[in-house]
C-alpha cells in the first residue's frame, strides 16, 4: 500500500496509469522479427566450464588464433545437467576473442538434432546475472533516495527501453523514415517523462513545448550539417553490416541524423525541467510577477546551466573515442587531419549540433514557462501545481 502511495499522487495519477498501460501494451506487442532464423537453430543457455584445452591455440605476438576446447556442464534448457565438449574459436581479434578458465560461467550455443547434441559453441562469458544485479542496485538506490519520484523514474525508464526496442528499431528495419520515427518517439517520451514529473499541468506543458522546440532545432541542424559535412551513416558502428544482411534499402545517413537528436534529447529534457522549475519557483515566491520578468529570470538560470550541460555532451560523445585519439597522437597525426577525419567530423556534428539544441532549449523553455506560469491573475497555484481560484 505504501509503495502504491509513493507511486501515485493526485497530480501524477493519470500519467502513471497511462505509463503502466503503455508498458503492458509494449510487453505484449510483437516486434515482427521473432521468427528471424539466425538464432533459431540452437539453444542458448548457461554452462559451467569444468576443464580447458589450449593445445590448438597459436600465439603470434599479441594475436591468438585457433581453438580452445572446453569441457562444460550445461545448466539450462533441455540438456541441463549434461557434460559435453564445447569449442571456443579465436579469430585473432582482442576485441572479439575471449578465453575461458575452469570455474567460469559461459553463454553457449547448443546445436542439436532432436535429443542429440551435435555441436556446442562458446559464445561469451555469462553476464546476465551480473547485469541484473547492477540494475537492481541502481533501482534500489533510486527508490531509497527519490521515493515516489524514483518509482516513476523507473516506470519511465522501462517504457523508454520498450519503446526503443518494440517500436523504434522495428520501424527503422522496415524502412520507415528514421527522422520522423525518431522525432515521434522523442516527443512521446518527452510528454510521458515530464508528465510523470509534473503531472498534467502548465509546468508540464511549458517544459514539453520548450524541449520539443529544442529537439526540433537539433533535428534541422543535424540534417543540414550532416549533408554539408558529407558524412555517410556508415560511420555508425555495425551499421554497414545491415546493408549486407538483407536490408539494402536502409538510409543509414538519415538514421545517423536521427541518432543525433535522439542522443541529445535526454539532456534537452533535463535542461527544460531545470528552467521550468526555476521559473515556477520564482512565480511561487512572487505570484504577481509579469511574464516578461519571469522570462528574464529563466534566461539567467539558462545561461548558468548551458555551460556545464554542453560540456557533459562533449564528454559523453568523446569518451568512446579515447583510444582513437591515442592512436592519432602516437602516430603524430596533424590536428588538421584529425579534425577532417570523417569519424571525428561525425562526432563534431554530434556534439556541436546537440549543443545547439541545449543552448536553444534554455531560452525557449524560459519563454514558454514565463508565458504559461506567470501573470495569472485571480488564480493561485499550490506547490503540487494544482490551481485554485
């Protein structure tokens, strides 16, 4: 009962119900790709490594090739409890290859013919239990610190994952326009997340309008500068393999553009909430404030917030390219070449265009918040956002 009271409040009851309904619908919604054949011919289960044999591994400096043979006990599926030999093939890639030791838990692919095992392949180390543990610790911390707001955050988090997996990815694979699909998804998520924060009131409307306008700016600039920079969407990791896997009709460049504003939308929503909440607090302290004054206050808060938030984007996007930067420096690559390199140029578009959205969402949210929240004569608003005459 206490958990439900934390989850529901008068102003967020309807958004919570809608979010719960959406979650159930998405859980039941098929992606349309459940029958894909790549993973249908084998059971993928957990196994315990009992013994290893590295006699067929060939070491050439840092590179290892050949096969590692492992004796494993299958821990799931129809062959649970059986011991068999599994093969771990090494391709000479440090990024993709893995070696197993006795006592490791592995994710294995068990190919079979009826009740007979034909081959067992070592897919990777088993990490699902650790991932569940990590997620559980995060959710527990969120609930302990944020209470009912944390529970609503978890709900929006789950809905976001489901929308991306059950709606965004299937629509992109079917060849739908990536920009419009991603834009629709972001707008739905913006309305959902902000309504769970504020409830269905004027603060929610002000923050949604500001965030939507900022995301639109990012989408337009992303399309323009991706074209000007002559960047092909194949710069995205693993994207080119889609063209050779039966999806030659995909527009990878438009998917790249969609990834720009999709990636920055979270920071845009965060900043819109900061500005809207700041303007709301000003209005609460001075109910007779005019809209223009409230907007100016929102501008002041936005100027302070933009500096740190844009740096956040820079660090988020560049963090995955530290190794590439180290290679450039180790080779003495000139700065002009580095900046002109297409992968670096793609990250520049990601960072700067995303920052455009952040810089513009601050004044836009200040304007929408000032117009919607200030100068409302004859009405008062309590701290939950509920109006009374």
